């Protein structure tokens, strides 16, 4: 069944055919066919464009629009464009706002059936365009002009009238009046400034006393790091951030400098922070509780895993402290628990996040400020480190010597209350310079020929022996070892005399008077030990070979020999700068001998029949 519109078109064509000649009818049919073909081509082209573009600017329905609709649409689109451009398009205008502006303009200017077409067309044209430029000078001029045009407000004050009473809060109007009569007395609050300076000075003094007592070797870079970490909290408060980061500061300082320094800094920072700064009390107290806990426990950490567990504990402490302080502050019956618990949980997560940030920053700060923490020392002491693997492969005798010296020194340090982790790590690297010429040292010759017997020049041999110090420092810097570890390389030898080759040279001088022997040519360049730890390693290194040579000696015989070596080092002034005391020498000697006994314990001799055939 044909629709009425098509039936009407057929009737018109039949009427025209009857009234036209054959040639005119043929021309008409040709034009109709050509128009139909063009229409089909246009539809195909529109389909392709619709596939290629996200917006269909030319829908097939436009062929159904009347000439009047199409004319009104064109006019409406142009007027909408003019209005939008007149109102102005700012740079960076969000796309949603642009679409809303276009929709408002075409709503009244374009026929309903073509509004979507008009909106899509305008959006495509205007997207990413702008015709407004921000003129700062003109904006300032207009602002000044507007301020001048604003009517002034006059206040009438009678003589003797009280503007504001003592203790009242001054309003804006009252301050303007006081300032107008020059009664505001604007000046520096010297009293408050002096009190604040006294408070800061007192805090610095307390820190200095604690640091001098528990960390006397603190360097300038350590003080700078502590200052930078301390300033983190007031910076976060001034930026109105939800975290004060005291827990992170406590975690870092505890790991770097020990619990005493960390708790002192966190406590003083927490005490000074509310003075002159707008802090939220429950948040401040919660962060202080987490920071003090972190500072107390961080000094005992020996691995990153322990630090992560501590971070969880800090978060729980901070959240619980926030909850308790908030309940004490409010003390309102029928309190709504859900928002309170949510805020407490957020505070706990803030403490955990602060701890995680501290753990992430820790390795970078350790390298940047050349710090040695227990965790870093444990990592450096790992025998799988490349430099220690090289030592074990290239100088195996030296490596075994190093392990025994480390055991002696670590035991003595523990009995004297020193830094065992530092001693062990430093001892493992104290002889790495021997890799420059392993066969120049008897422990690596493995019963083979002695290289120095072939050299027959005590001066040259002494230079080979001394060179293991300078070459060790080169390797230590190449592998970026901390300076505290590098110090063990020269200080464990100090300025000791290389006695064997010195006396060999003196024998040559006795046989040939023209040979001049200077003692300094056979001494290590130093420096002598500058800490208790390097002094203990010097003594352990000196006693190691002598203890190994003992087989059937008694405790008293071994102790006598060790005391003789320690006395020689003391009389040679090798320990004057180390901080070791004369009364500590017997403790060190006894420790060395007891460790030697553990290594040299007797074993049961197996009968021949018990051995496998």
C-alpha cells in the first residue's frame, strides 16, 4: 500500500506525462533519475562521515527539512554564534560549560527538530577556541576604579565615648576607629618576641645537652638534617594539611640517632608547635603520641620488616590517642560514634602513611647525609655484597682473617657497650685493600713461596704492605661505603710500625753502614684510631695472628700474650685518641682469649675403626 504522499507524486507525474511531449518527458525522467542517484551518493557519503567522526554533523534527516526550517536554522546558528562570541570564550573553558552555553543559545533561536544539529555544529566550531585574554594591568585599573567609586562610610564618635573596653574582642569597625585616632600603638611585641626566643633557645639548649651526652660525635650535617626534619611539622600546620608528621620524624630520627635524640626532638617540637600556630588539639596530641612511640622504638630496629611493624603500631597509637582526646574534649552524652570513629581511623591511617613515607625517605637520607643506621649496617654486612664476594674470591686468606677479627672485635665491643653493628661492618671491610696484591700478605700464600723473599728489599716490601690502606680507601669510595666504615681502613693500622721489615732493614744497615734506616718509612701513615670501635678493631687485628698460632696454650698463657700485645699498642700511643681507657684493656684481653677458646675447643679423637674405609 502506497502512502498518500507517494500516491500524490505518482498522480502528478502521470498528469505531466499526458501534457508533455515525448522528448520533454524523457528529459524529466533523466533529471529525476540523476537526482535519485545524487541522493543515494549523498546518503552513502554521510554514512562514511558518521563512521569516521564522533559527531554526526549532517544527519540524513536534513533532507526531510523544509526550506523554511533550513533557513531558520541557518539564521539561528549564526545569531547563536555571534551571541556566544560577544559574551566571550575564556581560555581553558570546561567543555561541559561550553555545551550548556550553546544549548541555552539555540533553545530560542533554532526550530526544535534542528536544535541537536545546531548544537553539534556550534560545539565542533567552538571547541578549544577562545577570544578572551586576561589583561592584568587593565584588571588592576578597573579594580582600583571600582574601589574609588565605592562610597566611603563615615562613623561618628563623640568625645569621651568608649570605643572598646579592655578584654573585649576588637571588631573591624572598632579597629578602624582606634587606628584613625592613632591609638592602635602598632609596634613590635618585644615582650612576646623575647619570650618566644627564650622558649626556642631553651629548647635548643636542651637538645644540645642531650646530644652532647648520648651522641657526642654529631656532625654539622647531622644538625642540619635534624633541623630540616623539625621544620616539617610547622610547615604542614601552616599549609593546613591534616598531618603534622611527628610520627615520621620520630621514626627517622630514632633510626638515625637513637631513641634519646628522637624523643627529645619530638617532645620539644610538640611542646613548641602550639605556641603561635593554629593547631587542632586532638590531632596534635595524637601525632605527638605516635611520634614519641616511633622515636622510642625506632632505635631498636634491625630490619625494614621491624620498621613496617612499628609503622602499624604508630598508626594504631595515633588513632587511639585521637579517639581518647576527642572523647575527653567533648564529653557529650549520646555522641554519634560513626563520624568519630571515622576521623580516628583517618588519623591512624595518617600515622601509618607518615611512617611509610619515612621508610621510603630513609635510604635516600642515609646516602645524602652519610648516615649509618643499624638497618644500613646490617645490609652492608651481608656477605653477598659485591665487594665482600670479591674479597672472598681474590683474597680468601684475608677474608677468613677478617671473619675472625670481626668475631673478636664484636665480642669485645658488646662487653664494653659499644656499637656492635658498626664494628662488625667496619671490620669486614678493613682489609679490602689487600686485594691489590693478595700474595703480598702471608695469609693468602697458602704455604707457597713468600713473595717478599724474592723481593729482598724491606723498603719495597713495606710499601706493598702500607699500600693496602690507600688502595682500600680507593675501593671504599668506589663502592660508596659510608665514611664511618671507611674510617676503619686506615685507623685499624694507625701509625704502627711494620716491625718485621723494619728490623730486616736495620740488619742490612748493620752489615752496610752506608744504608740509612728511618723509622717513619716503616710506619703506616695513620691516622691513629679516632673512636672506641676502630681502636678495638686495631687490637683485635693485632691479636688475631698470635691467637691463631696458639694450639695447646692454656688460658693464662694466651692471656699473657694478648696483654703483651695490648700493652705494646698502648705504649706506642696508638690509642690516645680512641676514647678507650686503661682499665678497659683487661676486659678486652679476657674477651679475646675466651673467643679464641671457643674457636680452639678440643675434639674427641675418632678411633681408626670408626672411620669409613
